[in-house]
């Protein structure tokens, strides 16, 4: 899906530059013949984003059941996402060519997929490895403490 949307967007992007659009140009509206195709592209951009976010959070959730770990993973993901958005905003502000911005996002998608495949292979399992889960360790410690407390209480009643 990522490649289909980006190839489709490239078809429009290759003719669209900062120099090709004068400041006083008439903007596209719903009566423009090219409008429906652009709207469908935007719909597919939204669908791709939803699919990307869902897959990312599924992968993050599949990596652990420990809420502390998941909070760190999720925070890292959002920090990288926000840094990328800030970088693109700055590239637009300094008038980097639109094609360069477009290709940088496409390359980041490809790079992210290449980096993600080994992580998916190594970290995502069908079952949870209990030794790796800090929350389970805390639950076991709590249960052991309760058993010890209950045993002490029973001894005090029998004495």
C-alpha cells in the first residue's frame, strides 16, 4: 500500500514545483476536472496513515505486556514522528524543492520498513515470554509477600 500511494503521488509530484505555481494562481476547487483524482489520493493517504499507525502500535504492543516498556516504546515512536514532522516543516520553510521533500519521506518509509523487518522477526512472537515481563515479576513478588503475611498471621492465631 505504501508503494502504491507513493507511486501515485509521484505521478502528480513530478509536475508540481515551487516555480510552477505562481503566487496569484487559481487554486483547485471541486469543479476542476482533476479534483476527484486528487481527492482519492488524499483518501488513500489517510488510509495509508491509519494502516501505518495501527501496524506500528500493534507491533509495539506485541513486543511486550509490560506497561512500562510499552510506554517507553510508544514515547520513542511519537518522538521520532514529531521530529520528522518538524524536519519537514523546516524544509518547507527554507524552500527545499517539493520533490526533495517527497523523496525524503518515501526514503524514510523504505528505510523504516527495512529496519522494522528484523525487529519483527526477532521480537514479535505468538506467545509472551514470561521471564521478560517485569509486570509478572512484580505480581509474583506481591503474591509471595501476601503469602508470607498470611502465613505470619496464621502463626499468630495458633500461638
